[in-house]
C-alpha cells in the first residue's frame, strides 16, 4: 500500500519498516527466484531441470520464442531487462566445451536471430550476451548451459535500479514472448 501523497508527513504504516518518506514498489514475484523455486534438485536432466522440461510445453506456456533442431530461445523468467532471453541447447550439457559443432553453430545462429528480433521488436540499442559457466561464475542453473541475451538501451540504467534497487519491466512476459516471436527472422 502506498502512503497518501500530501504536503504533510507521510502516513506511518505499521509493519512496513521505518517511515522514511519513500514510496515502495513491491515485487513479490521475485521471492520465487530468491527462494530458489523450480531449481533443480541435482545435476542430472531428471533432477527437475527447467531447461529440460520447457521444450515439452507449448511455446506460450514455456515462454519459448523459437525452436531450432538443437537449441531453442526462451524468455528469462527473472529478466534483467524487458526482452531478456536465453539460447538453450535441448541436450542437457553443463559446459560450452560439451557442445558438439552443430549445437555450437546453431547457438550462434539463434543468437543472431535473437538480436535481429529484439532490434525489430523493441529498438534495442545494444546487448549484453554471455554464458555463466558454473555456479562460481554466477550460473543460477549450472548443470544446463544457457546463453543470456539482454537487450540494452541508452539510459536504461536510471534511478530505479541505481538508487531504488528495483527494476521496472513495462510488459508481461507473455506479451513480450508474442512480440518477439512475431519479429523472429524466418528461415
């Protein structure tokens, strides 16, 4: 609940912390990520790996944008920016060096297609593209390789993430998936 906007002191809200005149943006959906919801129970493909289960879902339910023969593109459930997606091999492999040549080539092709779609759909000015290899390097799901593609825009680091430690995403994931799928290069 937001405090009423007046020229008086902000309304004290019992139980929400020390009154400091700041408005709060609550993001309870992030708690699932913080608590590790849907994290694999082990390193095997049968240990609840979400990247192994996503391909069996419909594109809409799995947030899949495009499917190749060996890899697929899927939206990140916990995006850094709107349009943050990942390129994931269908095969359960942990390390980039475990990919065969055909998987490596298709990962590169879908990365280029993702950049093309993100530019067309959202006017992205740039990208952060990377693989976090191992949990020590920041991989949230280290047992299944996934490459992040994060669209960026000039000035997208504003006061919200810098001062407010909050990211504002202006679009629902289903709407983002639909928009990117419509702009995905054919062929």
